[in-house]
C-alpha cells in the first residue's frame, strides 16, 4: 500500500505541471471572441485540435463542448463542411444532455447557417428550432444573431419582406443590449435587402453606419465583409465598375484571412461584373481563377457525408433512450445493494472511529514536536535574515554614495586639478563658479540620500515635495509637471522614496541632455494593486536598441525599480519617451 502511495505521488509531481499548462491554454482558447477566432483561422485550428484532445483526456466537458463549437466555426470559414457538421453535432449532443438551452439554440443556428448553400430547407428547420428554444427560454441577446442569420436564409429563398423584417428585428435586439459585435452584421444584411428592393439610398445609409463600427475592430476579415456588402449594393444598382472595385478589395483581404466563402463569392461577382461591362478578358481571368479555387474545395461527396452524419445523429438519439432505460434498471439494483451494505458500513464506521482516535492522538504528539522544531528553525532563519539585511543595507548605502556623491566629488577633484593649468583670471573665476555650483549640487544629493536613509518611510506627499525641489532647480532648462491621482497619504518605505526620486532625477537629466524636450510629465496613479509612476517627455525619442542614455543610466533606473520589487518598462518613439515603474501594493 505504501509503495502504491509513493508511485501515485511521484506520478502527480511529474505530470501535474503539464496538466496545469494544458488547462491554462484550454481556458485561454475558450475565452477568445468571435473576431479573434476568424482573424487567425489556420493557426488557431491546430491549437484547438490539440486542446480538444487535452480537454477530452482531462474530462473538461464544458470546455470540450466550447472547443467543438470553435472548431465548427473555423471549419465553416475554411469550407470544410463535413468537419463543421461533425463538430457541431457532437456539441449539440452534449448541450442536450446537460439541458444548456442557450448554447443549444446558438449551436442549432450555427449548424443551420453552415449548410445553407447545400440543404436550405434543412437549414431553415434548424433555425426554427433555435428561435423556438430562444423564445421559450427568454434568451434575449442571443436572439439577435439567430434573427439576423434567419433573415439571410429567407433572403436566399427570395422572401425579401420577411428577410428585412428579421434583419431589422435583429438590429433592434442588438441596440437593446448594446451588442457592438452584432450591430454591423444586422446593418449589413438589412442594407443588402434594401438594395434588392431598390432603396439604394437607405442601403448606403445603413452600410455607412456599419463601416464606422467595423473600422474600430481592426479586423481584416470583418472589413473584407463590409467591402463585399458595399460591392453588392453597387451590383444591385447596376454600377458594375464601382462594384468590381470593391469586390477586388474584398478579394485581397479575404485571401489574406483565408475566408474561403468570401473568396468564392468575390471571384464569381468579379467575373460577372466584367462580363456585364463587356470586358471579356478580365471576366475570363476571374472565371479561370474561380474554377481553380473551386477545385481545391469540397466536392459533391459532401452531401453524402452530411446525410451520413445526420443519420448518425438520429441513431445517437435512439441510443441515448436505450442507455437511459438501462440506467434506470441499474439504479434499482443499486438501491437494493445499498440496503444490504448499510449494516456493514455501520460496523466498519465504528472500527474506523477507533483507529482514527488512536491516529489523532499520535498525530497530535508528533505535531507538537514538529511545531517546536519548526519554531527553533524559524528563529535561526530570522537571525540569518537579519544579518543578511544588515549586509545588504551596507551595500546599498555604499552604492548610493558611490553612484551619486562619489561621482560628483571625483568630478570636483578633477576640476580643482585642472584649475592649475588656467592662465586667464576670467576663465579661472568661471571655473570656480561652476565648481561652486557643482558643490552645492553635491550637497543637495547628499542631503537627499541622508533624507531617505534617516527616515523609516513616509508618504507620497513627502516624495512629491522632493520632486518639487528638483522642479525648482531645473526650471530654467525644462518644465516639470507633477500629476497625482493617488491618496497623498499613501505609505512608502525609505527605499521606495529614494529609488523613485533617483529614477526621476536620471530621466530628467537624460531628457535635458539628449531629448530636446520642453516638458517632463510625472504622474502617480494606483490600479490593479500597483502604485504606478509614469514619467514622459515630449522630446525626439530614441532607438531602444541604440540607447541614448549614457553610461548605466537606463540600467540604474531599471535596477532601482526592481530593488523595490517593482516592474520596470520603457518605450520611445518620435513623439517622446515613457518610463514606467509599477510597485506592488499587496
């Protein structure tokens, strides 16, 4: 028994990290939104396939069903209809087993939409099931997508009035729930129906509203979709030259995103546009490209595969009923067995209680002994930590004096030595004046160091007062603006106060020397359990590879931030430089 326990513990220690990583990646993939998925189809397809295997092995059933949905979506956009149906039906089977009506309704709608070009009647049937579930369960926001896609199917069956009704009803639900993702889809589809009804001005008005939202998404696939919709309106208007221009733009972006359906549609319409403009050469060019493209897609065997999968789905439903009956019989047998074992469990419980009492007594004796040994060990560790902190404090003080006061005194000594070589009195006086100013600066640096080291800590207000002293000393060469969005009584230890002040000093000095800036902004704020300091200038910026900071300036700032257990970040472009230090507050 003991050997088995050792083997189990060893197995868990080896494989637990891998499980943890797999679970984290599965959660990341499940959290991706619609636009994130369709914007990177090929890469995410492989990752979702791996995640499906991991979720199955780890028995993460909810996550597995969501991954099946994502794979169905990706397969649909890659025009792999057989796989899309397979993934969808497996997900439907799970959601029905757990009575998750919201996801079941959405999945029925997705399933119907994926086969609209192959089995339109079957597609409409799936949508009616989705609408019925959504209304009966009052799913609200989810009805928007279902109404919108149902309208598209009605438009395909030439029922334009009904199509427009459902597109506008979808838009109404999107606006009610402020669904910024669904609004452009409803606007686009309603615009196309208006164009088919000859109301082109209304169609362009709705599409312009959609363009505003789509531009903010920064998604090639979404923008390609809008370009194609605009081309559709021009096509309905018989403005074939304008339509061709937008179809070509949509084709470029859809190829980039590997949006198979839009590639096919754009090629078909481009061939038709040029044919109607009597440009036979261009029409033939796009027609040939269309044939090459279609050859790479799924053949007519897809319909057979769909029928087989549908039959498999129906057989699965029958099998579920048989399994349920078997489970009911097994439940009755288990009830009888439970009664027979009940007396045995009572006797076993009494015996186990005696064993447990003995074990508790032994455990308490060992626990007290372990606590005494731990207390002695902690005392030794505390003593060692105290000695270590003394050594570190000495090193920090020495480094502070060496980096600031030592460097400045060295400069003063060198300057005094150079005075002996000056012959003209006016140059001598000038050098002495500069040396005097430098001495005062050295004294200020020494006072700053002593100020931080004398105090056990302080508040943010005290640090800002020190910054204001720096602000006064450099006001003739640069303006410093301090913005505080934190409680002025925010507690800070001596190391934090000194290091943040030194970072600001280093930034200001380098900005004056190199950045050609007129202003430095220092802002304090508190968010996500961090005290955040942001320092920026309006200078020319610099190349982070070929850093402008002289000596160890940048390294010193980073070191000082990390000494306070902070996170350091720097960025720079032609509009200036930004340095940030985030100090933990938990």
